[in-house]
């Protein structure tokens, strides 16, 4: 009888939690096991919401006509997408794509919609997997050590910079990409990691950050001098506010996010150009940003990325 009562109470709590905001849900749970269960249920609801917003799990575009190649380096994994006619091109460009927190390479591969544009522009796309973001969550929910965020990748000091360097070297040897034509993009935690790579290394020729910021405590980024990076940000983003500070609806309640003004100043002082595209009416999600780009510029998010990077 006691177990049945506990199950009923748990079911009622879950039903209520699904209606709550993530921040209220996260703050309300003191039991670590129950908190883990709530987070799992909320992630399931988030995936359902994404599918309903997209109309399918295929994202903004259908997938391309080329091939996906599952690759690995040690215990790290990634997917390389090659267009059908890539063998006919020399000095092949490479676009590195980094998923957001709690995501994966497969997840962003399905919904970001870059493959058909890679077919058209004859460039290769690499979708990289981060590492497990929290011990109580599935290892399929991954993140990046962006320098000041997020979860286990940061606390464990995961060397994601070296991983990305090694993927580029691998793609050069196996697929013939040109190391001088490597570009980067990513969403949320993946956008922060994209900005870290752009700031600390010469790996990227240009980059597009989506709902991200530079989380490093630094006065300058000497590596990108003379280069340009864009951040596309929803003005109503409550996960990572434009003005910085703490999240309103996200899980990383203790993280103090850097503002877009801070990020712009760092790049300006470094001799790089930081283009902030602020979209009124958009929130944190790629779906919301994609919708506002269609409404305001008559182009999709993947089209905006490829256009800014000059990969058309």
C-alpha cells in the first residue's frame, strides 16, 4: 500500500512538474534521485515540443543526397557528411558543427539542415559529439568545456580544443579538406565552444555562434585578428540572456553568463569583427531563430550560416 501511494504521489508530482518552468522545477527538488527523474521527463517533453514545432524530426530541411560517415578518435565520436560530387573539388572547405548542452551530433545533424546546402556548395560538414554533461543523465546528453560552462566537461577539464584540432587533422588526411578553409558553428553550449575555438586558436577562418557568448575570462583574443564572427541571438532568450547574468529557465543556475557587450568588446580589442544579429521575438531555440529569420530576412537559419561564412 505504501509503495502504491508513493507511485501515485510521484505520478502527480511529475504531472505538475511538466507544467512548471524548468527553473521552478529544478529549484523545488531537494531529493537528487527525484531531481534526476524530473530532468529526464522534462528532456523528453522538450524533444516532443521540438518535433511538434518542426512538423517532423527532419528539421528545417530534408537531409542531403550525400553520405554520412561515422568516425571516431579514441573514445570520441563524430559524423562526417560528404556531398555527392565532393571528389570533383580540390581544397575542400570544412564546417565544424557543435551541438548544444544535453544534445549530441546525431541530434543537431537531424535538425540544423546544413546537408543540402553542403551539396550545393560542395563543402564537407563534421558533426561532433561532446562528452557526458551530467552524471545522473544519459551519456547521450552531451556538452562542451567552453571555458566557463558547462557541467562535467568543464569540471573534469575535458580537452575539447585538442579534440577539434584532431578532427580537422583527421578530415584533412581522410577526406582532403583544406585546413585554411575550416569554419565553425554551434548552438548554445556549442556556440560558446565555437567562440572559445575562435578566440584561442587559428583553426577557424570564420564562425557563426547561435545563442552563445564568449565565456572566457580574458582581455583579448589575439588569434582571430582580422577575422569575423557572427552571433545570432534571440532578444527574448531567457536561457542565455543578451545582457548576461544568470539563466531564467535553464539548468545551469550557478553559471554567470557573459554579456554580448562583453563579448563584442573582447573581439574589438583583439582586432576582430563581432557581428551581433539580435532578433526581436526570438528565444533561445534554433527553431525560434529560424522562424524569425524567415519572417524578417526571408531566409532560414542554415542559409544564414552558409551565407555569412561564404560557403554558398
